[in-house]
C-alpha cells in the first residue's frame, strides 16, 4: 500500500487470531523498523521477541501480580502522574469508544475488570516484542524519543504485512517478571511491549478508531509569509 494509506489505515489491534506468526516475518518487520531515526545514529534499541511458553509465563505471572490486593507497579522507566486536562479527555474518549463497542456499561465492574486483565495478558496476542535500551543512556529523554521511533516503525511495518500491533505498557507493569523469565540483562532498561499478531476482524474493538486533532490545534508556523 502507499504511504498515505499505510499511516491512515493503521489502527491499534486488541484482538488476535490464535494463528502463529512465522519467525521470518517477524524478522522482516524488525528489519524494516530498524531504519527509524535515532539521535546521533546511536540505534540504542534491543528487541526481545516472545512467543509460546515464554510469553505465556510472562502473561500469567504479570496478571497474577497485578491482580493482587495492593498490587505494585515495578516498571524500569519512570512513569508519569495520572493524566489531566486534554490528555485525560483523550484517554477517556477512546476508553468510552472501546467500552461502547464491547458492550461494557459504566457500572459493569466485571466487564471493565476483564478489559484490564486483557491488557495484563497483552491481549492474548501470539507474539510480544519487548523493547529495551542500554541503561548507560539514562536519564532517558533522548533515548525514549528514539525508542518511540522504532516502536512506530514496528507498528507500520507490521501493518504493511497484514499484522496488527498495539503498544502495551500494561504487559510489562512488572518489568522484574519479564527480566526474570527471559533473562533481560541488567544493563538494559525495559521500555515497553508491543503485542503483535493477525488481527481478528470479529473482535469489535479492533474497528474502533481514535480521532486526531486538526493541525491548527497543535502546529505553529514561524517565518512564513
């Protein structure tokens, strides 16, 4: 597909078929994504690809830890405070759309809990890509920008091959569990996870699209006539 179609048709996929994704196809997605720009060509990223028993164990232990009373988030990166203002509005807006599509009412505690658990399970995707970077690049404002670039590259490359993705921070709320299961070296910081697989078109939430602000709301031009 042409680039315009690629970027405007891509969507976050939260429901997947059970079909496995060939390792060769995943490798091709990463091969394309690695052409993302990085500061001073540092290419600071590492990608750990999980499937099968390794992913199942991460999924199981992460969900068990995060559903305990007084569950504690243990992410490698420093997380932001709760969203507020326009950011909170956008967060709530997409949640409302997803819940409406799934038929989850405001007072449906069981349905809402099930949705949270889906996130902890990385939406039951057959593949998870754990993105890490070299710890000696912290504090990480610049490297986080670079990691976002390859993350978007993965999402676009996957979409171009018929695969779906969703960036899934819930899946690594317990970075210590991920590190323990797959042996992430201590000199790598776990940034986020990307769930990947073949989109299940029967999963209604996959058809929910988020809005984008018009350019005039966030773009400022300087020095033009």
